[in-house]
C-alpha cells in the first residue's frame, strides 16, 4: 500500500519548519467546473492540503456562510461521489497535494462503508472528516479506512482532557483542533485558552495538529503558527467564493473570479 499523501506532506513541512495552509471549499459552489479550477489554482497559491466540503442539507457543524454554499451546491445535486471525481480530475490535471473530504455520516452510510473507502482510494483522496461521528462509534469505520489506506481525521474540541486524550489516541493523518465550541464562522479574536488547548493536544500526540473554525485573516494564521502544524481556513474562503459568484458564473470573467479567490489564499499563506 502506498504512503498516504497527508503523511508525506506534513513530514516535508516539518522538515522545512513550515505550517500547512489548508483551505476548505464547498464542492459544486457555484459549479463543479469552478471547483475543479479552484483545486488547481489554490495549490498554485500555496495550499498544502485542501478540504473538500460535501454539501449537506443539515450541516450541524457549519455556520451560515457554509450553509449558504451548501444550499447553492445542492441545487446541482452534488454528491460525495462528485467530490471524489473532482479530486481525481484534479489529480489527472497534475495536482499533487492531499485532499480530505469533509462530510457527514449519513451520506457515507448511504454510499456503503466498504464501497466508500474503496472509492476514496481509487479517486486518490487521502482522508475524511466526519464531524457527526462520535469517537465511541468510530472503531468499525476506522478499521475499514485503515484497510484502504485512508486517514479518518478526528475533530477535537476544548472539552475534558480525558475525552481529548481518547480522541487523539485514535487519530489518523492529523488532529483537527476546533478553536472554539460552536459552529464554523469568522471571528475577530480568540480566547487565550485555545493556545493552552492546542499545546495540550500537541503534547499528547506525535501526529500533526491543525486548527480551524474562525480563522479568516493573515494575523490569525500568524497567531496560531507557534501552536500548530496546520491552519484550516473555511468560512472566509467560502465567503470569498460567494462574493465572486457574479464573476464565476460568467464564462468571460470566471478565470478572474478564480484568481481573486486564489490570491486571497496566497495572502493568508504569506
């Protein structure tokens, strides 16, 4: 079985002393064609991994910006399989960085667990985040994921140390640390307690840790660099996509819209 791209990416970044930039985009917002363009351009802009959010009608972990994006994408009947196919298309177009699906458990269950992870491997998707899958129910899924070389990446929030330790122990690929309790969304500032939380998680695992939820500015990225191995930016990028929709929906200006979004990621990275 080949080495997972998530592992090689984080190992390379650690050697260079760099922090991973991990953008999140909603698959199919505003179209599959634009999603494919974004996958390629965001890599050029410095993305080290990309989270592919599968639109879902009841997104419990998502704030209003990503909810709206899911609504737009669902008008095109976007599915988990669409996300995998776009990842493969990007790979065939030369993309090298890892892709991680962000999806809820019901679509995975409907797809069929064994079939889902087989398809992920076939489409060269490296990992999956399932925010509504409790750690207590994740063992059978993790076994299947491991068998296919796919990382089931856990979400960990600042709750009890005992629960954090239990989640981290079962981690694969990297640990997704939630900066605050609640749904995704942009924030102006972060409580200093999140730094202690990140340091605790980092001290309890050999896996890389990445922080997400609320990160939207270069200052936020810089603030978290000393405490983590990766920074996940979701709502701010999805909002930028939303702002650019008039450009993205017009074939004569779509490329300009894509470049504006990739420039936003480039600025976050720097």
